[in-house]
């Protein structure tokens, strides 16, 4: 193969391996999620990396469900993982389950015992902990460490046959209780768990540990480059030790920095807690950093892939700003989404000098970034809605929108001037504005060159469609919620705001589930899956600009 230019340190390693004809110049990667939750944007980084490398080097990439924990794994999660990887735009070459290797892994364990490299240990979990030592103190050998291998063999078979209680025995690797790397102090390879597994049911009551399963699954599948996150750097010597002792195909483990994203959390365990304790409405709640949440929110696979490309692959842990993910979407939607008008906090405007029965159809541009998108007709009539915050009765200095006796432009329509403010007699709340319009300004320009400073979006009352609009904000108030004692302390209670009685221009009646729209001046929106024919519900995918940047600057 031609030597390709490396765009990160992993590609440099691969290029070198290819030069040396390592693994017969094959490149074979895998993405190995545990089906104990839904995938999140951190997994997307790993997916893009593993599938991307396979594509670049013309090799296969497997999807492997790393399912050796009976207590937490479920078919629902397997299905969601498959759906999310496909949705992101990747096709796996082989679909594998670590649980399919249980028999083979068991044979490997027997082999290690026979080689004198593993033993059955009768210490209780607390005793094991005590014997392990600390970072500054070496551990102590288990009294069972030197038991004859045929005794271990017999006990291990009995463990498999269900003859012992949970926690009473483990199979441990015989490595070095004084190793400075605690992972190497005779780690457990098998434990007894009398639980039904979602795929193998009650066939097994001993389950292999992650470190034992992972390297051997990689080896069985002929993986060449086993890519994982930096936390596993300490486990690499164990990965290598097991494969060396068994003298089997030996992939190379390479670690990279996991993705951390500001104002959210990327840990399945914590995301599960948010779901179970009902902080959010399920794994696909549009506020969740899960792939399914982002999809429902309105993110596109392309924007997520572009984001992963932008952040790159390094060995340095950091927190990426949420804004970077949002910008990747803004950039795409700016090019691809049609503009429409919608008013989400409506204030009624009556144009006094506009004829009662008249209805005009005004030409509006669908997408100024895309000429081919053309124009559409939007109805205009005497009674309209504008946004409440586009009017101030006593305008502050830098407010250029509507105010008493001030003239502004209604986008694509006319100049209007506010003549009277109608208030609720009891509450004093502004109920309605009486305005006049200048017929000569049709289309939004004045023939006499008169200028206005503000341009407002609007929706005509007669033809408006009513809808619910859901506005989302960061799930957490702080940049790094993990800094708090309990990450949930900084949950943003205003991360979902539901607005009823929003008014949309009539073209949105036929909004399609997959379409994204720019509501002029408000952001990008899409239909939510909760919407029905007679009840439109829109999600705000993202605002037009990063509002948090401003807030942070002020602070
Ligand atoms: P979590 O901590 O969220 O439970 P995990 O590492 O336990 O994640 P796995 O299902 O084991 O989840 O992950 C599958 C693959 O995705 C692993 O190779 C893991 O390294 C990678 N991965 C998980 N989280 C991230 C992340 N935040 N950034 C990059 N890769 C990740
Ligand atoms: Mg894991």
C-alpha cells in the first residue's frame, strides 16, 4: 500500500507498521462498546476514529459488543448501539459478541492454569483488597498462589459447575504482587456471578473480567490495532502479558484521550442515573449528549462527524467547549436549512390602516445561502404577531426595535409605526399594539430612501398555525459538572422550557420529521418525535449564535 500521510499519532504508528510489514500489512480495527447504556458523543469520537482508520487503510472494522457483565447488559442497548453506529454513517464488517467467546475464553483460562500462570484463589474480596497493597507499598502473595496447578484446574471446573458461592473464589493471574503497577498484582481473570446473562441465560455462572476478555477478543478477531482511551494505559501491560503467555495473535493497544465536553457529562453510568431519576425524559431526551438525544434534537450525522474531525486525536486530556459541537451544526444548517418565520412569544399587532379583508402573499427567500432553494409565498394581513421582546414601551439606549412612535421594518413586508399601546386594565400587561403601515414600502424598502434600524419577523394571525416549541439549554450550569461533590448539584433546571401558543407561518404545516428549519432570528428547529398531525411540536436544535460566550464574557 502507498504510504499515506499521517494526520495523527495513531496513523504514524500504523504507517510504521505497514513499512515493516507487521501483521502482513493488514489494518483491522474494532469498536467495542459494552451494551450497558446508550452511546454518547464520546463514543462517536471512538467510532469515527476506528471506522475512519479502517476506511483510510482499506481494512475492516468490527462492531463488538463487549458483554461480560450479566448485571448491567440488555438487548435494548445492543439494538440502540447498532442503530446509532449505522445512523452515524458507518458499516461494520463483522458483528461480534464477547459472550460468543465464553467457551473459548474458558479454554484459554484452563491453558493459563496448566502453564502455571493462573490460580484459583480462595481469599474473600476484602482480603484480596488487603493483600493488594498500595501505590507506595507492595502487595502480599495470596496463600493460595502456590497451590498445585491440578488443584486449581479442579477448583476452576467446580467454579464453572456452580459448586461455590459468589465471592468465595476467583481465578487470578500469577504475575507480581510487588509490581509498581497495581493492575499487575495478580489481577482477577474470572469471578463467580450467579446471574442470568441477556444472551447466554443461565449457561454460565463464572464470567471473565474485562482485561481477560478484551485482549483475547481482539486476538480472536485478528484485530491489528486495538484503540482505547487513556485510562487503559495501566492495563496495557496486562493486555500484553495475557497474549504473550498464551502465545496467540497479538494486537497492539494504543491509547488516546477521551472526549470531555463542557456543560454535560459523558459517562454511561451517570447518564443512566439521570434517566432513572427522571432528571431527563429518557436516553433520547434532546438535552442528552447521547447519539439518540442529539439525533432527536436535530443534529445530523455529518455535523457530528465533522466535529470529531475538528477535535482530532491526541494523548492530552482536555474539555472541549460545547460551542464547538454547536458550531459544527450551525455551519451545516446555515447552508442547508430553509428560513421560515415563527413567533414564539407572541405580541399582537393590529395595522389600523390596512384593509380588514385584504390578504397578500409576499415573496420570501427560502435560503439566501442556496439560490436553488427559491422563494415561497407568506400571507400578510391586518392582524399579526411579533415577538414580545421586539417591543419596549420605554426603549433603552441600544434598543432599535419597535417602540411608541418608532418605525421598523417587518421582514419582506412593510415599514410599520407604533401608534398606541393597549394594556390589560387590571394587570397593566401589554396586550396589543396599534400600528400603521406605509404601503409604499412593500417588500421592505422605502422609495424615499427613509431608513429604519430594526427588522422584525412576524406571522399573520389569520393563517398562523399554533405549535408548541421546546427550547433547550445546557444540561449543567457549570463547565465541568464532575468538579462538584455530586455532579447532579449543577443540573440546569431550566434546560428545558416549553412554550405553548407559538405561531408559525402556514408553510410549516407540512414540516417533515427529518427537515431542519431556520426560524428567522431565533435559531434552527426541527419537528420533535412527540409531534402529531394536529399538534406540531418543534425542538430548538441550536440558537443562531453562541449565547453562553456572551454571558461568560460579562461574568
Ligand atoms: P462510559 O465511561 O461512558 O461508561 P465506557 O468506556 O465504559 O464509557 P464502553 O462501552 O466501554 O464505554 O466504550 C466503548 C469504546 O468507546 C471504548 O473503546 C472507549 O474507549 C470508547 N469511549 C468511551 N467513552 C469515550 C469518550 N468520552 N471519548 C472517546 N472514546 C470513548
Ligand atoms: Mg467500559
